[in-house]
């Protein structure tokens, strides 16, 4: 494939970056076979996902395994190589098994998990079992819709006192599964849930200065909005970089789904704040409270997510100043990721994208590759290489 030149990136740079990324996806796919790597690399190497009670080494649990499957689907779309199609289909069949077995489903991340696994199996290969499994996952996600607040609880068992009535900015990315289920079934309960949940986040999780809370609590009896708090950011009132990036992409995708102009406005508010808080190389520190001169770690995964969100915004705007501003910012950030945040030689790391942070307060995955950073980096390159392609979301 040959891509067209754009500000900040060149066709050659994107093509070379894609070739390197695809070589790493191929290698990792062979290494892990039917299994899954852990959420992040350890010193640059992906190890099999650890065994826990009820799950074998490399088993399908947690919220990040679908990024591995999603990369195989992207690789199949980009190359049409059967090896990627077969690997992607085998993993998506495992996701169908997971939802039917009821394994590790107490999470809003069913959206991430099924939008990138069995939904593409249906969309790209008309796999009816994938469609059925994705609808089961969407039904399960609907169980987390809390009345009267109209929010989808993010984490944990619905009776867990620490998690009751709590949702998080990341949840915006889980809504496309419900939108898709609504399109497939014609049932209004799915788009209704998307509309109510996103309206609550727009109103309460985006602050007056356009930064975002990571998480927010609602009173589950009265539905009253209570307070923001962080889980992975520096402080309750700071702005966790990845949360802000989820806000850009998540609000943009939900604007596309609902047509609600307030969601487009929310996506731009998140984007403007994010772009105004970037250091010189356009890749954020892990929390936007840090500025040039800080030795805090960067979170390149936030930049990769933001690139996809900005490219989505550019497409939604079509033409004009805002479309150009979004596209220019996306290409500048992507060029920096390609130049400064990828392995120099393939053998240097198993990650496509270096220097991400999973959860710094818990010292988990700091300055490592991450499955979602790799996925969104590959999605960003794919968006540039295949303009007009329908994203999985
Ligand atoms: N959705 C969890 C995270 O971004 O770390």
C-alpha cells in the first residue's frame, strides 16, 4: 500500500512504520498462538498473561486481551494475509467462548473486549457466531445500567460498596458495542443507554476548564451526581492523560453514533485541553499536570488514542478550520510517535509503541509497551493508510 503525504507525516514514514508494526504483530501472534500476552511488557518483553484462580497461563481474562485480537484483525485488513485472518478468527472464537462461559464479565470493558474481537469477525467475515457472542456481551453490559442515574457502572460486582454508582471516562469507548447492538437488533434500549450514559459523563466528568475527572460517583438510590475522584491519575483534581484521550475519542465516536452536537462539543473541549498541555514533542506526560522540564514518564498510549480521536474529529468535521486543526495535530503527534517512541530495531522490544504508563500510582507498567498503546498506534497508522475505512468502533 502507498499512503498519501500529510502534514507532520510522510507517506514513506507511515509505510515504513506500518511495515515494522506488522512485522511485530506477526511475531507476537506466532509467539502467543492461541494464548494472550500480559497487559504490558516487562522490560520491553511481553510475557504470557499470568495464571490466576480459574485461568491458565496466557488465558483470556482482564480488559486488554481484545487489543491483541484487534491488532490481528487490523493486520488482516491491511494485508489480506490468511495467517492474520486465521489467528484473528481463532481468538475471536475464544471471546465467544468467554462470554458463554461467563468468565470475567463483571466490567464495563465488555465494550473494548467485544468491539475488537467478535464484532470484527461479523463485520469482516460475516461470522454469525461472532455476531451472536457480541450481542450476548452487549446484553451483559446492559445489566450494569443503574437506575435512576442512567449510568453504566464501570468496575466490579454491582454490590461492591467501593464501586457502587461509579463510572469512569474510559467507559465512553465501551458505548460503541451498545450502538452496534442497537443497529443489529433495532432495540431502542441500547441507543437509549448510550444517550443517557454519555449525557451524564458530558455533564459531570468534564470539568469547567475542559479537563476531565478519571472517575465519578453517583448516588445509586437518588441518581444524584456526587463527586469526582481519580484511580490512575496523579490527584483527584489533576487530569490523567489517558482519561483525557479517552474523552477525545470517546465523545467523538458517541457524537457520530447519536448526532448530539453537545457530544461533539465535549470531544473538542477534551481535545483543546489535551493539545494545550502537551510538551514540545507532542506526546503527553502520564498526567497533564506535568509540563516540559519534568522527569515524569510519558504515556505514549494516550497520544496514540488521541491521534485516532483527532482523525475521527477531522473526518466528522469534513472541511474547514476545525477539520484542518484536528488533522494537523493528529499528524504531528503521529510523526513524533513514529520518530521517537518506536523500537529502533525489531529485536529491541516486543511492543509496537514504547514508553507508555498503565498505572503509575500502583507502579504497574511504568515506561513500558502496552497492548492498548500498540493497538491504537496500529489503528492510527491504519486510519492514515486506508482513509475512509470504517473503524471497528
Ligand atoms: N481503561 C483502563 C486504562 O486506560 O488504563
